């Protein structure tokens, strides 16, 4: 595959990134098959692998570590920290205490002495961003991390982090990993322009709309989706507006003579603000199907018709796993107290 610059890091990566969330007990529990899938992706020209400590409760990092024996130097390895790794509230989040502890666990599981891209999986409103950046800067100075990035950060948080890094003389985030697909284009409004403005690369996740754009699920047949997917993103998989949009996109793909999944992937990597799209195959069949469409290029006429169905900058329906700031999820943070309302 051709490569693209990962922001201004000087690192070159393939336009497809191998996501590993489906490797392990949550997806494919067969370690040997997962290793073969990873090797197949590398042999096909994909040179960046994205994982996270929380995937399958750390099992996924162990699988990736096995797969990269003897091939580590050929791979841009990315992992993430933030999610809870046990019942202890201090074994999660973006504090210095947790970051400097958990990276040692990730390095051990991944069987490596450094991470090429260490990402903060989600914002942590409880932790000052300066605390997080300071810890990451020290890890870079120690040679354990080559570059740092974020995932699921709102545009305002990205800008604040850039400002703090400049004012405090700290390492700055070089990448962002937001959700992006034909069904969820909200990042086109602010996140992608902000990343471009600050020279950040973007690794977008969910380009197949959590499976709805894979071509395997159609309206009135979403019950065919695995139970784990229905339990994980139930609103997304059953939202009527979303399903109607998928039907219209599927018809457009058929008219263009392109599999829906290939059209969806080609759409995401066509945006100039997108560095790479993360694919998350569970089996070799899934990977081979996606690789078959890697050379698909969409013309302007087709992109215009896509815009008519899925408007630019708009999220068609709810994406259950996207990050919402605390005031969105906690009513008390967006309402004055009863006494204050009465006195107003």
C-alpha cells in the first residue's frame, strides 16, 4: 500500500490501520488464527497496528505481542491507556500514577521496549491535562514512547492540550483517533479542521459504522448481528433513521457496482484530514474482503450523491460508544439547583 505522513511526526503509515479490538475473548478467542490475520495484514502492506490495554481485558495486547515476534521493527505499534483495568478506581484514567504504571504492563504484554504511538483512550475530566502531558513527556524522554496521541477528544479538548503543551514546554499530542463513517460525519465540523490546523494525524475508527456498512446487516435483519454487538451498541443497530440511511447507501453502492463495505472504506480515506482508517476484522475472511477493496477510489459524482444521503458534518443517528462530556451524561451538571432556579 502507499503510505501517508502521520501528521508532522515524520512517520509514514498505510491508509488502512489494523485494529485489534476483535482479537481475544470479546471477538475471536483463537490466538493462532488472530496471529495469522495480523501476519496477513502486514504481508498486504498494512504497517500500523492499533490496540489498547482494555481490549479483551489485556488479552489483545498479548496476542499482538505474539504476532510481532521477529517483525516488531517493521510495524508502527499504537496502543491506548485510560479504561478501567480492575475495580481499583486508581487503575484507570489519565493520572501520572496510572499512566507510568500501565505502560509497563502494556510493554510486557506487547513484548517490546517502546510504543510508537501511545494514546489517551478518552478524556478524563478529573485529571488536569498538564498532569497527563507531563507524564507522557517523561515517558518519551525515557525512550518508552515515540509519539503521543488522543482518542475520542472533543475539538475544545484538543485545542486546550495543544495550548498547555506550548505554554508548559511539554510534548504535544500528534494524533487523534475519532469515530468517522458514512453514518457519523460529525467530526468534519470541528475535530478534523482542528487536527489539520495543528498538524495532527488522524486514525479514524468505526469506518464500517460498527458493522452496519459491512453489507452483512440490512433493515429488519439486524437481529442477525452477534449478541455482543447488539448489547454493545443497541441504539445504533436499531435506530430507524440510521437503518434507512444504510438502505439508501446500499442501493447507491449497488448502482455504482461497488460492495457497500468498499464504498464505506474508500469514503473515509478520501477526506484530506484523515490519515488512516482503522479496520477491525475478526476473521481472515473479514480481512481479505476489506483488502480486496483497498484500491477503490470514489469519483466526485459518487461523493456528491453520498453527501445527499449522508450530509457532511452530520451524525445520522446515535453512536452508543462515542464520548460524551459529563454535562451530557449527568443532568445535575447542566441544571442549576432547584433553589437557584427559584431565585432567578
